[in-house]
């Protein structure tokens, strides 16, 4: 069962329905309120000198204008300019002040104003200019053609049209801005997730490949003279390879699971169980694996060992793992020192080695190891330093703040 998206009422009702409803209200409500003769007088200015004998003709005009307005409302979604034109013509037909010099009811053009607002909010700039020129031009023409009558209502109708135009353009700009923000947020989310996956793949694979390379080299050198040592090295290679393959399968399984509520079918019928990932509790095992590869890891704990948030716990382990892997692959050292200091407000880790090689190869900062470590620390708002020592060797240090609510 998939979740369905329910649109707000204003978006579920098409603009043409709103213009038709508005037309019926502003046109037929006076009829129901004051009766036929009163409505005819309101429409045609009979109170200012019109003839009551013309009531039948006036009502035919109202009926015909209503049909034209409803047709314009129906065309508004597909052909907005044609729909606005019909709504404007219907409003002009009702407002017979064009010929009798009567008052100009601004509300009679309210359906056309709504149509202009819809066009301004949803259509290109060129279409909006044509629509605004059409409606405002008709209203201004009334002021020019009837110079000897009170044009206050006509000016009010022009003002309503301008307000509708400005509101529509503001809605259009807000929609465009929202789309741009959503696109930028989606791009940032994709980039962040891609970098997270890259860090995890690098940390999982690089360490294992480094251990496998050292063990394979050792096995190759002693396979003739010390087959037992070679067999042990091959066993370490098999164990490390199986663990890495299992980790990759879990990661790929998690990536292939659809988001909750999406229509995508899951890659597997049974969800892949996700473990919280390695943490500082795995440091001793890391040291043992690295020692089997020929590099001794001296782990020193200080402070009170306590529960840490999963993101801090895993990031700290990944930093230690990557730094130790770099020692194995590049430093040429037989030993490195890992210090872990657990304080109430922060976690401090330091990895030292006194080898002769650079931990990232020939150029400082090359490769993705230091970049990944720095990204992890930055995401947790911590501090990261890495660089060679004056007496030789290399130092990696990170300070990870512990959130106050965890303390």
C-alpha cells in the first residue's frame, strides 16, 4: 500500500471553476436580493434615467453574458488568453454604462481579475503582458470614452486589475524560487549521500586491501621455507576478504531499499538488517588484525569509557582505521600509537607513527584518506589536524565534541 498525496483545496479546484463561481455570485446575487426590476436597474442604471420597458432586453443581455463568461471559464486552463477575453467581453456586456453613462461596478470585473491573477501566476511573461494589456486596456478605454461621468468606479476596477497582476507575479516568483531551493536541496542531499557512500567504501575497502597486500607479500616470501606462516597469512587474507565482502553486501542492500512511501519495489523481499556499524569497541580487533600484518598498534585509553552517539563512535573508529591503514601502506613503520581520550564534553583521538614514509604517498594531502577523515570531523563540528612531525613520522588528531544532551 502506497501513500497518496492530497492537494490543498485551492489547488484541487481549477481556476476556471473559481472564475465561474465568482461570476455567478457578482452577477446573480443582486437578482436574488432585489428582484428582477431592481437588478435590471442596478445593471443598467435605470435609476439614473433608464427606461423600465427595456427590462426584458436587459435580462437577455445578462443571460447571454453569463453563457459567454462560463465559456471563458472553461477555456481558461487550456487557452488562457481566449478565456480572459470572453470574461472581459461578458463583463463589458453587463456593464451597459458604456452606452448609458451609468455607474461602473468594479466587482463585475472580479472574475476577469481572477483570470488575470491565474495567468500571471502560471504563464510566461509574454502571455502575462498580453493579458494585462487586454484587461487594463479595456478598463482605461472606458475612462477615456466616458469623460463626463463619475469614473471613480472605473478607476477602482483598474486598481483591482493591477493588484491581481502584482499578486499573480508574486506567486509566480515565489513558485520559481521554491523550485530552485528544492533543486538545490536535492542536489546537496545527493552530493552529501554520494560523499558518505564514498567515505564508507574507502574506509571499508582500503583497510582490507592494505592488510591483504601485506599478508599476500609475506606469504609469497615464506611459502617455500615456512609454509605454516604462509598458511596463516592466507587465512588472514580469507577472513579479511569475507568480512569486507559481507560489509559491502550489507551496504549495497541498504542502498537498494526504497524510501518509505515510495512506489519503487524493493530489491529483495526481506529487508536487509542494518547494524549500527563499527565503533571504538572494535579498535582492539583492528589492532590485532594490523599486528598480524606486521605493524604493532599500541592502543592507549584515558578518561571514562562510556556510551557515545553512533555517529561519533563510528566516525572515531573510521578515523583510527584509516590512519592505521595509511601507516601500514605508506609509513614503513613497525609500530604506531593510538591514543583515545574520553572526556565529558569531547572525544580526542590521536594516531602517531615514527616511520620514514608519508602516510598518503609522495605528496601531502593526496588521495582520499585525509579528505574523508576531515569530512567526517567537519560533519560533527569538530577539529582535525594531520601533518608530519619534526623528528620524523606523521600525526593525525581529531577532537569530536559530545552533544550536551548526551552528557
